């Protein structure tokens, strides 16, 4: 296709351009939306004014584990806000921290929150970046996804889990502090958020 054919001049050409950008990012980051997401474990967590569950999510046939916290208010509107931060959600459990997080994520009091701990946030990088087998860092970083791609991969997993919840009407994505670029890339790849 010529450069001229990629110019955005109306809604149809804008949608085609967005689709091209989304596909390009999928290839560059070597990731995509999963068809399904499995809940490996769930446990109830105390929460004021609603229900909360600590979750471990994964894609079938993949060893990756994504820790998340789902907080559903008593008066839920059906909207889910997937929130990622460079600070683990476990460190933000005070009432004041919750209110601040809702404000930063631009979530209303009736939005459910899915707080995601993307790879490397508050924990080690784990087996996905373990080069002890080869003893050569280039082997691990050369053959695996880059760290930002792994984080986008995790967010896509969270978006699909949120999308597939019963009663969901819309899914939004919010990247707080240094996690903003992860959310932007995820939104560009996903038509879901």
C-alpha cells in the first residue's frame, strides 16, 4: 500500500489506520488477546461497601500467573475499570489509598475495579526472565518478549477476564504513574478497552 492510501481523511480511513497500528503492535510485542482466561485461584478479601476477591489469572496452556484484585461495589453499574500501577495493589489497601486510586483512575463509585499486578511489579520477574539455565542474559532477552511486552500481555489477559464477567457492559483501562505507557499500548492492541 502506498503512503497516500494510509492517510486519515474520514472515519473509515481512521478505523483502517487504527486496525493497522493495532496489528503492528501485536506483531512487535508478540502478543494478542487470549480467547479465554482461567482463574487459577480466588479468595475473598474484606472490603468496605462491596465485595472483593484476590485472583490469580492465567491463559490456558501457559505457565504465566497474573495476580489481581477485583473490587465490585454494592451498586455496580456494569462498568469495569482495569487499573495498573507501578506500585503493587497490596500496598494500597487503606481507605484513603482506595479513594485516591479511584480518583486517579477516573472511576466512578459504581465502577468495579480490577487492580492488576503486571509482571515485575512488587515481585521478582520470575521464570519468564530466568537466565540461570543458560548463564547468558542475551539468550533470555533475545528469545523472549521484552519486559514492557510482558506487561502488555498481562494487561490483555486482565481485559479479557473483565470483558467475560457476567453483567459487564463496558471495560476501561487506566495506567497510573509509570504504568501509563503499558495501558496505552494495551488499549492500542485491544478493541476491548
